[in-house]
C-alpha cells in the first residue's frame, strides 16, 4: 500500500538507515527481479533498524484480559505462507492478541499460525471465527430449525479450527459475518457456545460484522451474552463491505460514539477492523488510493503529526470509542507503522 513521504530533512542516523535500505532492496531486486519485493525488503530493513515505541494496553471488556491495543490479524497474512519471523516480531513488540479464522475462508492461516502458538500459547489471547452460513435478509427473523442448523455448522467449524491450530481451546470464538440481529439473539447459538465452553474449547463469545453493524451491536448489548464485538468502522462512519468504502448515509464515527459507549458499558470489548481499508482503494476495478478521504474528521494536531494516512485512521478510531484495533499486517514495516499509530494515539487528542 502507498505511504506518504516524509518531507522533513534526513538525519545522519536516517541517512545510514536509507543506505542499508538501498543495499537490502538492491540485493532483493537482483535476486527476485521484483521491484515491489525490493521496496518491501528495504522498508523492512529500515523498520528493523529503528527504535519502536512501547506497546499500550486496555482491558478488553469483561474478558478482563489486558490486551495490546493493536491486534495481529493473521487471516489474510498467513493464508498462503508461514511468517514466523513477523509473528515473533509482533510478539516482541508487545502484541498479545492474535486473530485468525476458519479454513474455508482463510485457507492455511490457522495451520500456519500453529507453530508460533506452541511457543507462546499461555501468554496470548487467541481468537478464531467462523460464520454460521445462513441465508436470510439483514433483519429477517431466523426460525428455530434454521438457527439449529447454523449453530451445528458453527460448532463443527470450531472443532476444525482447534485441530488446525493444534490447541485445545481458543480464548474467544466469533460468530463471523454476523449481519442478522435475530441470529445474534438466537438461543441455539448461545446454547452451542455454552456447550463448547463447558467442554473447555472456548472461554468467550464474540461476533464480527462488516454489515448492519449498528443493529447487530445493539442486539448483542440486549442479550448480554457477547464478550467481544469486532466491527468494521472508520473515522467517517461504518464501513460497507459491498462497496469497500464508508457506508452510504452513515454518521461519522464521532456521532456513533454513544452507541459504542453503550456497548462498552455493557461489558463488551470493542475491536475495530477495516479502519483504513477505504484509503487503499481497489486499483483492479479502477478505485485508486484515497489518502485524504478522512482528513476532514481530524484535528490540527493529528494532521500535523508525522503519520501516514493509514496511521492517522488507526490513531483516530482508537481515540473515539474502540478498545483495540485489528490490522492485517503483511510485513515488518507495516507492523512498525501500526505499532506507532496505536501507541501514540492518545497524544493527538489530549
């Protein structure tokens, strides 16, 4: 993804870092012939040579877990390859929450996460997720038999995930793609979770959604069953999975704060996702990067900070109602960038 350039003068230390970057990038280009790979290698070299800020933490709702404010999203990152060095770097940076998901969507991600987990399992909060695969409208009422079938599929996918991860238990299991409030309120879903909890397979119930998020979140508050909610939200408001942009007609995040506060007051930990996805665009369909899309929501202090557009979005959402933010991290440079954004967030809104 494109990053904004720093126009300030380069210090002697930075100059040395840039020389190292050029050497690493050049060697990568000679080896692979890929300019993109060379640029990523150079960025990673700079990140590894830099000092990183200390991670900040927040109690994750009624789970009581003192979570790093940056969550390592492992699904897309580990779909096709293992990245133990990146996982180790995230752990060393203080990240203690790792999020992944079931094989049918995230391919080999759980399998590729397993070796790392063998070393750190007792020290991290592990999340997996899967949908219930039910075809209903956003606000349709789910029948009892539909809910039973959905709960059975969801439960089977939990067992498969445990096998892939090579663990006996996950700390939280999300009902993924939770766009229907009726399913959120389903006794069948909750009973299935309770059975899995009693069997020692999971500790906390969660949900994740890119769609109909406001109604879903309020339904979860109403039940009192859900410990975590991962919601797609941006500085400009709710994220829309279909358009890959801000949901049409959504109020900005500042106006959604009362809903977020109500959810957190109920005991739910709030996890943000897709905070910056809108900025990256989708070049293959003609949607190009939009680094300025959220600038109108930022104060002068945040705009003056030495941050990229992506960093600003993460810093903003963490300061406006979220406990932590989940980021899809593909490289060491992206990891460092996200660590800086999350740890310095409070300083821009004092």
